C-alpha cells in the first residue's frame, strides 16, 4: 500500500519516531513527550476525516502536536518539576569510550539547544532534524518564511557560540533542511 492509500492510523505508526523526537525537543521530558504524542495520535485519529490526502501528513501531525504543547503550556503556567533529558543514560554506542564521548557530545548539544528560545528551537528541529523545507516549516508554525529563515540563522549562530561547533551553510527557502 502506498503512502497515498494508507489510512491515518497506518501513517501514524510509521511516523511515531519523528513525532516523539519533535515532542521531546519541545518539552524536554520523555514522559511528557510520550503523553503529547499519545494525545496527538488520538486527536489525529478523531480528525482523520479532515486530513486532505494531497497535503503533507508530517506537517499536519507536527501542527497537531505543537498545538497540544501550546495548550499544555497555557494550562501549566505554574508547572511543577519535570525530568530533564540530560539525565538520560540510555545512549547506545558500540564501545565504552565512544559511549562516553557520545554522551558528552549529546549533553553539550542538548544543553545548548535547551538554552535557545523556544521559537528558535522549534524552527531548528523542523528544518535541521525533520528536514522540512523553510516553506513547510513556516506553514507548520503559521509564520512567514522570512521569519523561519531569521530564527534559523539566529539559532545556528547561538548554537555555534554555545558549543563552538559550526552548523552548516545557508540554504535557499525551497531546499530541504537537514544541516545544522
């Protein structure tokens, strides 16, 4: 069965890792991310009839998840403590030395990523991790494409300053992301 012929629940199963990764980048808690993903899946299944088959499924799902996150933030203005992703110890790498370096690198990048303003972090994850075009990211976030480009440039600059790592070159607005 091709993607165009798959039902929303079938597409959801294949898309769960991407959805969870985006949720974690938004809320910085695996447990809360899992709750957001579950709620997004429930909402998508209930609204499956409103999904236009000729539109992007990933953009539709990211928008549902982001709206749930915004709703959660509004409800939790006085939120209590939550688990930090930097406490995770389940990074899997072949050797002990490589694992230690991978954990240190991951911790450094995650710490820098979490220091970014939310609007920069959202754009960075959509364009550089999820490989959305600038135009598609603008659609998901309901902002102009120039704002996506501006936020991404600031996010890259801020990450470079925080980590000392160069995060790639400029891209045209219609190109896919993928390069930090």
